């Protein structure tokens, strides 16, 4: 049977997804080999007293890279850091989803380094528990994302998308794209995502958002500007059928932080984060999160992000806010935070 072009593209995207997963596993393994090779000339570090570093990776950032990849990458980072700062680093990495648990470990001095999504970091830093130390970068600038609502050339208003199909591009479990759309709908008094849109789904692949829109299989795609620009650069014809209907304020996806308490070798640990890109193993780790060099955190980086999430919280009912504050669960409904999950239990688009 002869496949049509959209079917061929969907099949190719599935193969690409498997290839990316394999590439990530190979990337972590290669980084470990490189880190150990770089340490071979500095083996004396292993004779030093161990310096334990307890690391928490916030579960909400695990949409692009899976749990084992991230844990493995942080362990490799510990080996690399031993070489960079000449300490015998021993890392213990935990993936934690509950903010209550993260808060407890900070207060009990049971964590030294945290990799958090911006929503969790904002709440914990505003509570005076954390200092931001580093953020991922793109071309030397902090990885701030703006989200776009892409539609076909005939669509002129958000209201026209009622009962239409959409794909939400989610790069992290906190699903900023969905939070922004909820905010946009509330501002225009159009209801909730789950009742406004028709059969829709979430994807962590940019092409799985853009191509269905291009071929008319969905009527809206919510994606980051960075990914839209990259895909459009490779496929200029996309711009002839797709336009931007709305754009979000910038939002920071993640922050690497440390508790405010005194931590041994604090500055050396921070310096290792900021210089890891100078080492092949460090670059392999950064490739997992699609980042350039880590750069120092600055408070102004979070201001737009704070407003982004505050606007979303205003869309919640008092009961929803109470649940969020009591349980510390992600403010995005659970079904929206699942990579390649389907909204409203409708059939998948592909």
C-alpha cells in the first residue's frame, strides 16, 4: 500500500523519536567515558576524603530527557567536577516531584544542589530557601522561551478555534505552553482548555506540532518561538501556510540552585557548573538539555517568569488554588503534563 506524505512524515517522526532516545543513552555513556579519561591524569583526587553532594532533580523537568538519562548525567557531572576542582565528589541524585518533599529536604539540610523547573524555583526562592546559581543558555543568553499560538492563514481570532484540534508542545512536565493557553483563554473569557478545544494532544517533538498544522490535520499548534524558528529555517515553505496569532511573555524553563545555608566548596561547585562546557564530557551533558554553556543566574531572569505563572494562577478557581497550595502539585492538570498524552481521551492525531 502506498503511504501519503503525512503518513510517511509521521512514520519518520516515530523513527526519529527512537533515534533520539538511543542517542541520549549513548551521549550519557560517552560522557562518562570522557570524564573518566580526563580524570586519568588526576587520579590522585580519589585519594582525597569524599565530598558528598546530594542533588535533587525536579521531576517536572523530565519531559525531554528521561529519568535515567538525567540521573546518569548528574553522576557524570560529579566525576567531571572532581577533575575540575580537584575534589573527590560523590554524588547522590534523587528525582523528586513533590515540592513539600523538596522543601523538607532543604530545611533538613539534606540537599546541596537542585535542578528545578522555574515554577518550583520561583516558589522556593520567594520563600527565602534557595539561591539561583546557574541557568542554561542559548547563544550566550538565558534560555527564556516565548510560546506561540500558530494557526493557518485564514484564522484571525482565538474564538475561531473553539472545538478545533490543537497540539501543545511541552518541553517540561510543568507544561508552560498549556499554562499560557489557559491564561489566554481566561483573558478572552473563552473557558478552560479541556472544554474549549476539540480532540487535542501533547507532544515533546516540535515537528509533531507543526506538521499536522501544515497539512491541515489540526487547526492550532502551541510551540516555543525557538523551535518554530528552527523548524521554519529548515522548511521555509511552512511560513506560507502558517502564521502567529498570539505570543506569550518569556518564561525561564529551569534553574540550578543551592540552599542558602553554608555548603562546603560552594563556589568551587558553582565554578564547575559554569566551566563544564570547556570539557567534552560537559558538552555531552549539556546536549541532554539542548543547552549552550551554563551562565550565572541573575534575579532579573526570573521576573518575566514570575509574572507568567502569576497570571496563570489568576485563572484558577479558589478551590483549584487551595488544592495547589495544599498539595504542592503541579499547577497544570496531571493529564496535560504527560509527554505525548492525549487531552479529553480523544484519539491521537497521528
